C-alpha cells in the first residue's frame, strides 16, 4: 500500500474487538459445483421477479440462477474473477442486461443477458481494450447507456460508457482515466466514489472524475468488498477476507465501525467463510426482495446467501427492529 498515495498511507487504526452484528439470509442458492469465484446481480428492468444472479464457478463459465435458486442458462468458458452488470440495455430493441467480466488471464469479455429467457450471449464492443484487466465494477448510469470502471494490471483506472449506435458492433466511449500508483484488483461504486482493493494489500477510495485519483487508503486484508448506499449521500463498505469469518464494516472514511455475521435462519445455513460479494439496489419483486439484495458466497459450503438490502445495519427498517 505504500505506493498508493505516493507516500505511506495511514495504517488501519487499532479498533476495539467488535461483537458481530447478525444479518439474516432470506434465501440460499447452491451448492455450486467446484466453488464460487465471482458474483453479479443481473436485474430484469421490466419484470423484477425475473431478475437473475450470475455465478462464476471456480471451474469456469457462468451460470444464471433465478432468485429462488433455480439454475438456468449456463455458458462454458474461462474462469472469471470479476463481473459487473447494468440492466435495461436496449440491444436493437431487445431488452437485456449488459455484462462485463474479467477472466483469470486478464481478458475482458462483454456479454448480454436477455430479459425474457436469461440466455447469455457474447456482445463484441468496438474501441474497448480487452486485455490487461484486473477487475470491473458498474457505475451509476442511465439504463440505456451503461458505465463501468475498469482496473488494469498496469495500475491504470478507466471509466467507459457502452452504447448501441446502430453500427455492426456496440461502441465504447472513454469517459476518464488515470494512473494509480498501485493496481486495483476489485472495486465497488456508490455515490460518486469507487472503493477498491489493492493487489499489494489494502483498500482505498477513488474519486471518479475525468481524471480519477486515490483520495485515501488503509492497510487491511480485504479480498472482496461492496459499497452499500443508504441514501444519495451516505455509503458504507463491507469487506470479506479469507483470514477471518465475519464481514468487516467501514465508513466512508475507511474507519472500521463493526463486523457483520450472516447467521442461520429458517432453512438457510450461516455463512462460515465469506468470499465473493455482490450488491444491487434494483428490485427483485414482491415485498421481500423489492429493496435489492446483498449476495455473499460461502467458501465453506459453496452456496450463496441472499440478504435483503434494507435489513442491513443503517437502514430505517433495521433501526426500527432494534
């Protein structure tokens, strides 16, 4: 982390030993044969209860699951380490979700998942360099013009917009780029900021202007993270690590504020070894899933636990229950 800010960043402050706050899965998906490498929610922009969750097994390819845990369309292919989606993309009038994924060898792959059948197809994009990627995450954008942040192996950090202009291929437009002093390997965005992990160890905040820069960073052991927006101003971060079981919770200043533990509930098992994480604020239908979902892969049992987003700490519903 020493090179992130061109000087040694402040180490993670010593904090009290937190008592984990319980969070309760509403659904459990799997087990996934071979284990889970990456997750991404693929909401349906027109029929919320037909939204999917994309799971990249450690053995390769992608499987589209329904929110009830039914495995649907599956595509064979390489091992994917990072995935990001945008719903509501109109491809020649067909309603789809747009997907960017990164393979284990650093190749970007662009795909669509059609709303009606959940089928996944490759969708070549002109103008987007497809090699040398580490990770990708979705940025806030209009449904028809998805935006993504791409972290590169050489330390560069880019923002891209994807469009269907009617040309033979989809088109990519570079919105901004900067050179970080250490490569990012995973990221999650909310409220105009990107929260990322470093290949050299650590977590940091990137201001996503047309020339993105690192604002602050800390030394920590997070392998995966998600940014959870409580409203249009307040965000906090959850991080998972192979070094410990609970999820660590951080505020926007990267100060740890607690730990969360997904406990057993009804027929859903607890999360014992949290791995890949994903978050969506899009509705997945009904009263239960209308506020969006947090997905946590459990490397102990190769399942994914789904937690309703507004039951997480900090939301009004959570405060009322407590």
